[in-house]
């Protein structure tokens, strides 16, 4: 089969098209014919030698990627049969190896793709959507009626977070550029803050929950917006180690999180995508051979919604 392999950690020139053996599957797994792959910031960081790179040092060939949508070609699980259209985040935070024509995936990490949702949109609704879902449902326990501040609300995690928070019943404040104001409000946000021209800590108060997708100084600014006893969940590893300490000093709760593969959570995402409660916005679609260009797009940090590669 064809796959995009990572020759060495580094630039996009290290992503190369190659022929590799089709993976076999074990009991409880399915073999997916890949139709679409979503590219996440962790893909880029790992390619550069950061992120999850440590997991790949002894792996040969190195095949990146975790978000996939496709068709079951072989099944060793009673959950799915040949021909089923499925999607999910494979083996995160381990090795997913989805930059390929076929991927072996644990069936319990997948869900059936809703009939009215295309493969690109389904692939987009994996890691980023799961991150938002797990941040609210598992880590922060967001409740209806609470006020939530979502940073980078037009981005991959952010645009799902706005929609999921509204689904839960929260009052949503989203930060994004002025160019993305209507997009963020169109997702359901009650209030937009232009992070370039406005000081969020000066204009926002009384927040119960902050979803921090940036880290660093953004944590300090976020704490100023929060109620005593409020919760901040910070996602960016390497830029959020002190969130618990800083939050505790301010009388608040600070959490870091790492998204985990979960078929049960994917079922929630599938239901919301299927009934229109949740929409995956795909702004950029690249062919498989242009994987490097997809990475460069994600590196701009200016993608509205998601970047997807089709196979």
C-alpha cells in the first residue's frame, strides 16, 4: 500500500510517499480503507521532533496521523463488518499510523460515520472534537447556565468547543480575530472578543470555565476573567505546566488534559454530527500526495476549522 512516511524528524521535506506492507489486524480490530485524514497541530509537532515524537524513535517506518474516516475492508470485531463506514481517532496518544491507504484500528475506538456526513467532515470531527468533548464532559464538568471562555474559538478545537458548550447550555464567549467574528458568532457563541485589539482580561469577568488552547501568558490573563472556584482546562503541553499552581494561588482549579481515544465518546460526536447539532468546518482539503502542504497550512495557526487530506 501507499503511505506517507517520515524519514527523519524535521521539515515537511521529510514526509515522503512510499510503498509499505498493508497492516494485518488482531482480534478486536478492523482494517480501514482510508478515505480522509485530519491534520492536527500534534501531527506537525511530532514531525518536527516534538509532540509525540518519543513514541516514534524506534518505529520503522514512521507513519504519523491519528484522525481517520474510511470503509471497513476486514473485521475481527463483532462491532463492525466489511463495508461499514467508520471514523475515529486511532491509538492516541500512541502510534496511529493513519497516513496510509489502510490502517489497522481497534474497533472500540471507532464509531459509524453518519450517512449524511462526508468522509472529510467525519475525519475532521475526531481529535479536535474529542478534545472539546472530553474537556467539558470529563475534566471540567461544564454545566448548563455557566459562562465559558473559549480561546482560539475559530480553530480546530475551538470551533467544536463553541458548538459543544452551546449544546450543553452554557453562555459562550469566544476569542478570535476580527475577521473571524461572524464565523464564531455563527457557531453559536454569545460574545466574540478580538484578541488583537481587546484585552480579554479587561472586558470579561465572572467566567466559570476557561478552555485554554494557547498556554503561557494566556493562562495568567484567563485567570483574571474567572470567578473564585472556577475551572481552567489547558491543552497545550509544554506551555501549561504551571496552570494548576497558578489557579490554586488564585482560588481556582487548573487542569491539564490529553485527549484519549474512545469509541464511546466518538458515538456522542457521531450523534451530534448526524443530527446537525455539531458541524465540522473543513476549510482546506489537500490530496494525499500534498501532505507536506497540509502540514504547512496547519503551521500557519490561521486555519478556520480544520485541514483535511483525502486519499
